[in-house]
C-alpha cells in the first residue's frame, strides 16, 4: 500500500514519516491526480448545481493530491537531493497542467456561478474568492487563450523549480572553506558548528539567503569577511540570469492575456494594497529618508574603521558601533538565549498568556528527521481544553536545507473537512545560543504557526495563512514584539550556565539595539522590494543586462547608496523567482505598518487574555473568511495609522500619510 494515498491514522493526520519514502511519490501523484479528475467529473455529472454538490464538493476534492504535494514540497525544502529534484522535474509541469484544466473548465465555472449562495458571510466570501480565482486562471478565455495560458503556466512552474534548484546548487558550491584562524571572532561553539571533514581547511561556512551574511558582523579578519561577501554575490549569475528574464517575460505575457497591464497589476489586485501604484508609492515615499540615514550610518562606520567601508566591512563596523554606543556584547547576550529556553519559556509562554493555549512535546510522534520535534497544541480550559493541532520544529542548519526561515503546513484546518492544522517552523541555526535576530525570527515564525493553528473556518480555501502576502506577515510580525516585552523576556532570558535572569540594563541595550542601524536595514529591504516591483511592472521589452537594470531601478528610487547591497539581487531572489512573493516582496513593510500600529493597542491594553482573545477572534481565527480592512478595524477600533511604523524605523520626517 502507498502511505500517501490514504489518510494517516496518526493523531491530527500527521504524515507517517517513518513509512513514506521518495519512491512512493510518483505513483501516488499519478493516482491522486486521477482521483481528483474523477471527483471533478462527478461534480459535473450532478443535475442541478447546488452549494453542497458543487462548491462544497469542490472544496473537498483533491485530498489525496494535497497529501502527496504537502509531503513532497515540504521535504524538498528541508532535505532536498538530486533525486528529489528529478521527481520535481517530472511532476511539477503535470501538476500545473492538471490545476489549469480544472480552473479553465467552462462547465465547472458555469455551475459555480449558477449556485445559490448561502446567506452567511463565510460562504459569500468563499464564492467571491472562487469566482475571482477561476477568472484569474483563465475560465473566461477562448480556446486559444486557454491553450496559451496553459503553456505559460507550465513553463513558469518549470522555471521556478529550476531557479530554486540552481540557487541551492550555487549556495552549496560557493560555501566558503575557512581555517579556525579565519573564523576569529566566533566562540568555540560557533566555530564547531562550521566544522566539516570534507573541507580542506577544516571548516565550511554555508551561505545564507540574503546578500549580506550575518557572520560579516562578527568575523574580525577583513579577508574572511570579503571572501564570504563576494561568494554571496556570485550566486545564480551564470545559472539563473536567463531564467529571470524569461520568467519576467512570461509573467507579463500572462498578465496581458488576462486583461492586466503588468504582472504587478495582476498580483496586487488581490492584495490588501489594492494596486501596484500603492506598493510603488510606499517604497518611493520611504526611500529618501532611509537612504539618507543609511549614508549617515556608513560614514560613522567608516570613521570607526579609519577608512571608507563598503558592503564587506560595513556590517562589522556597524556592529562595533552598536557595541560601543549601546554597550551591547553580542557574544555575552547569546548566553541568555538558549534555543529550548527561548522556545518553551518564551514563545510558548507568550502564547499561553495571550491565548491560553499550551504546547507540549509529543515524544511518541516522529518528525521527518530525528532532530525534528513534534508538539501538541491544546486549547485553553475555558474553551474546552481540546487539541488544536500539531507543530513541528526543525531549527538546525544542514546542507540539504534551502536556507532561510519559513512556516508551512502538512494539514490545513477546516470544519468542512474535519481537519485540524499540522504546521512546521523551519530555520537554519548553527548554534544552540541565539542572537537577537534569531530570537526574533523564532517568535516571527511561530506567529505564522499560530495563524495556521488557531484558524477556525469552515472551508479549506479560506484556512489559516491562505491570505494575501501583505496580510500573511501581519500576525508573524506582531508576534515578534513579544520577544523582548518585559513580562515575557524575563521568563526565558536566563544565563545558560548560571541561570541568572538578564539584567534591566542589558534589556535596555537589547531594545535599543533592535532599533540601531535602521537606515541600513530599511534601505537594503526597500532596494530588494524596488527590484521586485520593477521586474513585474515592466510593460515593455525585458532588459537583457540585469546589472544595468538593477542599477537603474536603485537610482530611480534614490537607493543607490555606496556600499549598500539590496537584501536580494535578481539571480538569488528566491522569494520572487522560486517562491510565492513575485510583485509582493513589499508586503513585509506593508504588514509592518499594521504590526507597529496594532502593537500600540497591545501596549496600551497589556499582554493578557483580553487582548489576545481579541486578536485571535478578529485576526488569527478568520483566515481569508472576511475583508481584511474590516478585520483590522474590528481588532484596532479604527483604520491603520502609519506613524508608529515611521517612528520605529526612524523615518518620521518622510511626510507619509495614514493611507499608505
């Protein structure tokens, strides 16, 4: 029997990882596609279209295919191999064609538009979403248009797979071999994390996804910093440049076919920003002040260094400035943030304070690797104390991971399907002792997990994180604030050796440190967002020279700061060319405006169950089941105000209004 073809018998439908092997995927995929096609045919054979025999049947269809793809794509991200990539090459184009055939079905679309919609908000919302989705996937195109769209989507799915695979291959190939001396600036434990018997020098430093590597702030030897930075900037230049241009061209062609001027217009019409112009305006409004702040920071870093710093050395001297001005010792601070302590006594403790939930390790359940833990999430006693779902945590770095941090799901919550959420948080930590940024990321990813776990909707399409990109980051970013809130940080920030609770002076330094260097941080982010929107706002011939195109974009927005690299450049911009963020990378800042404003309410009301229940009820539990502006107003009591974001980012003088 193929374990991917039938529902798991484990709690919460957790996949039986011990029983599933890669060789199960293709036979299961072929059968699951056939089953899904038969289920759609059965819907079309019904006489009079009703809500139950059309919409609900459609929502329940494809469950076997969901199981196969959830297992495969989750593990391809965390433990990819050449064999995984070869399977992806074969199944991804077939999956794209199969889904297109469903969404382009005239019969199915006719039934969908003919049904009588139940008079409840969630059903009306689902119907609107499905009609838009079918339309945007080509249901109204003529035969030639549908064929053309099918070919475009199939090729785009191939390009996405190829881009991600090339990036991972380059990231591995460009990992930097170093000696113990070249790792000067790291602790003995941190050095040990990079020990590699396959390295001719004894240690190998893997590259992180962003351009600027975090070790650049700690390595004391200039040559080591330079080597790492230069390696990062070589990724994808030979392997991905042609793919970037082809993807941009095909996305433009698809947008035009579907009645949009550009791919950005096509994408952002479904986002909370509403229009590509609004997203571009966000960047344009913030860029001048951010760039000016970054230039001032670079000058100060250069004064400390005694020479004019560039992208290789800037992070190091910025970190030294932070240590001197704020009395922050990053190495000492790490001793207060052991991973398990941060997770259990910090992240889970905050969730209990806010939502009454408890998170307990399930030693009897197995993850997809030995180092992957499985946790059960139990609801508050006053809510019945029932199990909500499962959380898998996969935090350790390894060569088979694609890098970065993310949340995804194996099972989505749905009352119609009778399923509860099974989600996973993934990071690539090289030490058990965390940096300030790593602590923040653990809280951030758990915010996504809460969005999936606390979902309480009827229909799978509306569940959890199935929401626009510029809304999905709101719960995760607001959860970051709890990392260093006084009532939470004192519960987990204890010295790994002595158990001493972090001092108030150190906490003040940590909080100040998080706001330090905002010119650099904001500018490198805005530069990447500008590049993303520029590629996808093209309405003309695709440029052949990527470097020249990027330089033109940065100059146009005033973000061409000497020594400052965009967080991602095109050939290693995984978010937009192999992920789901094309024309949507701006969304992190858009969501941060909601986060900064929303957290002001939390600070005013306190970190307590009353505030938590409001956020859970109006935001976390709703998924895509209501209008997002209405959801925010229900939580905040008014529309968002961007002033708290400007204060946080040190950009109060930009003159931005409250409608950004």
